[in-house]
């Protein structure tokens, strides 16, 4: 880890502290361009916005998809206070961001939560393959 990486990761942690002071879960993230300049910053606002998807990583992925061309997005690095959840990981991949650097892993975060992490939701499938694939076929 370079001194510049540590500085940017510490800023993400400071954004997490700001989120917590505002009454939200303590998560913060920033997006840095290829030259290391900060392009955008976000904090978790899931409680104050009454929106369970208002994670900083997801908000930055949306911002990047809207404001950056694919080449620039691929050259960015997201610095975040905790490892992105599955929802945010999917958005990061779809937005074309180049790299993620995080402070706490999901396992480390879960160890800090009373009762651990979120429960696993059972899923069943695949089912109705022919009907479902008919809707998707030819789209991609």
C-alpha cells in the first residue's frame, strides 16, 4: 500500500465517520481518477434517505456510469471503508470501474455486528427455462 493509497483510504474512513455522525450506517467511499485525483465522494444515507440502496459504493457506481466514458471509468479506483456488499459489487462491475480498495473485509465487519451479518435468503431456480430464455434471447 502506497502513502497515496493510504491517504485516499483514510478519506473513505472519514466519510464513513461523517455518515455515522449524520445518523446513517458508517460507510464512506470515494472514486479517484487515473491520476489519483478525487472525482466524487459519497456517504451512506440509507436511513436519512429512507432508501436501503443508498450505499456510497452504489451511488458512486451510478455517478460513474452517468458521467464517465468507459475508458476513464476503467482507469478509476474506488476507495471504500468496507468491502462492497453483493448489490454494490454488481453495480461496480456494470459501471465498468477499474479497481476497488477497501479497509474492512465483510468478515471483519460481520465480526463487529451483534449477531453477525445478514441472514441468507433461500433461493430456488432455475425454472421455466424455455419461457424465461425466450424473453432474453437476442437482447445481448
